[in-house]
C-alpha cells in the first residue's frame, strides 16, 4: 500500500500487477546454429508443450515442468529427451497466471507466441513452411493451446500452419473440484476467516477467472457474509468454455488428437463411499473427560451424495464462552465428484489441511487465557480427537467425456447422462467420427489398457501409463507422414508409417 506495508490483494489487483511480458515464458531445447539471429540458434520441427493449471499457492517454474515431463520426480517419462532424439525442438510453454488470468486471455497470449516464433530477431526457424507447428497441451494447457491455436490459424495468412494439436487429459467440457471442498472453504475462510494462508489461497484460486472458467460446480460465493453458498453444477450455454470455446472445438483447420486418463466403463469412479472424510477436534479443561464437557470444538465432514436432500458437507465451530456461529449443513447432489474420469487427491488435501488447522488450534496440552485473575487462574486445556478418518482420498478431476470432448445425441456430453454411463462400446478410437467428437483420434483407458480393470480412472496427467505416452508419440510421428513417407528423416525406421497407435504388438523396442 502507500505506506509500504503488505496487504491482501484482490484478484483484480493481482491481475493489474501481472505485466504483459510476464504472461508467458518458454524454454527451448535441441536447437541448431543460425548465424543471422541474436541467439545464434534456430529450431527444427518445433513442438510446443503447454503446461497446465497450477493449483498450489507457490509459483511453478519451467524447471518443475521439465522435471514432470522427464519424470525426474517419480516414474521416468523422458518426454523432452525422446522428442529431441526423434529430431524435434521441444519448447516448454508456461503461463505465469493460470488462474488469475482467464483462459481466453492466456489463449490470446499463446496465439501471439505462435506468431512471434514464426518470425523474430532472436530465434530462427528455417524450414517453417514445410515443418509447421505441433502442440501438446497438458490439462488446462490443452484448452489454452486449442483456443490459442484456433485464433492463430484464423489470422496467420501465409505464416506456418499447425500440423497437429494433441491434448493430454484436458478439460474441454469442464473439470471438477469436490463440492464439499468448496463448502469447507466457504465456511472456514469466507465466513469464519480462519482458513489460514493455505485456505485463503484456495479461496483466491476458486474466485479467479482461470479456475471459474473450468469448474463444473459454480464457485460463486454468497454476497452476504452469513449466507452459505450453493455451488450447484453449471453446464449451461452461457459459459465461455461451453459457448465461445466451442468455436475452437468445432474448428477443422488443423487435426486434433485427445488422450484421457479416465475409463469409459459406464460406472462412477470408485464404489459409492458416503463419507469422504470426518474430522472433529474438541478441547476440555484438564481433568475433564468426554466431548460433552467440551470447552470448544471444530467439525468438518465431507460426503458423497446422489440426492438433493442428502447432506454433502457439514462444518461448525463452537466455543462455550462466546456466541458461537451456527454450523453450515449443505445438501445437494454431488454426482460429479465421482463421474468417470481421471482423479486427483482433493479429499486428502482438504482433510490434511483441516486436520493440521484443528490440531494447531487445540493441541494436546496448552493454557487458555479466559481472564480468570489470581483467584481463578487460567486453566490448562487438553485437545482430543472426536473423529479423524479419511475414507476416500481421491475424487474425479477431469471427466473422460470432457477430456475426449465427446457429444451425445448432438449435445455436449457433460449435459447428458452419458457423462456418467458412457462405455467404449462401438467407439473406433482412431476414427471416432464427427458425431462423437471433432478429434481425428481419441484415446482413453480402453479394454487393451493395463489399468482397464481398475475401479477408477488414473491420476490426472502425472499418473499417465507408458501406453498413454506411446499413443502421444505415435500420433506425433504419424502426423509427419505424407504420401506414405516420413518427412522427418529422424523418424525413418523408428516405426511403420501406417501402423495403428492402438496396436501394442507394434510398439517399437526403443520405446
């Protein structure tokens, strides 16, 4: 502020602080010499790898994105190094504000980046007309990449075309954060003001344009401090993702391939678990025993519900010597929490966040100042757990039908029951047909997949199976085939130009 002090900023204030040059950053690999450019380098067959949303309070770096792609943390993936070995120049693309900026704004920046790469003083691209762009978008990066590529292609004129866009578990028709998470943040952060830094960061995230654009549950908070919010699903026709974005989704100017980390098994993720987690922490004076003597308590319960009349969240705080606020019981259908699709450990995240917060407020032993004076000294207090059970750590993040941008009876699948009960029966994955999706090929956890018999989809993006990455590399290489021959000489002998990306018996030994 004007006095040099740090203050909490609104989303609009944060947006104003993001300079245009901070909007996107890139890192380029596998370049060749170019004498007439400032860098002395040029790209060859560039592939832009677009990072997804950052759901954490701490900033994400290009180095962290690289480590994820290579698998330096966890399973080996070698995405960047494999693309280099196949004769491409991988370009990592990361947006500095994946939530604060709207998807449309970041997509406009991506379109400008594509234009910049076609002709600039810094970096060369000698054979741009024949090599063309390829783009791989991960998660939200696939949505930004798809719309940005669409904007670029509409106005590119004679600039290089887009050979192909490939998306990895991207929420083309929306993503899900559990309704109970929204309710708990609403109560503890907005109403009680006790969510701590982590809780406040999530409230900021949920209210920011980039997250609101994506999420199926409406994240609008009540304008009245004491009124709970509803967070009902919103798959209507007025939202940017399900309206303006459809112009890019229906665009046929370049081919699109989509990969999902979810099943199409016709049932929800996981067997029905009524309770996701239960948390209750209470405190009594030393020597007292039992919850009925509690001096104070905090409760947070999150559940799955298939009925508008059933409870999906209950949050309450109590202190005996104050006018304690009422608890908030939220009721409604939360079927989207477990729609078939890829998953994320969101229930575990909520549980751990409030487990720590409740313990910090009511530790095993501490002294409470209640103004007793010398004749009534401040009593020692003891904290106890009334409940601390995490029953199902995961919930759905990206529905399978969203990642594959599927339709049912001519309408978007997220508006139909088929989001919940669609199976792979009758789907030709490599030639799905325009009535089902505009993509030229779609891949999910099909019957040939190692994870097909699992009870749920796999971890969003980072849980992708080696088979999923093979289908990515196979699609990239097949897009290079013209007149039955690879145009990229580095691909000759690496696979057959006509082989199916579904045929696991033909996966080459080098992979």
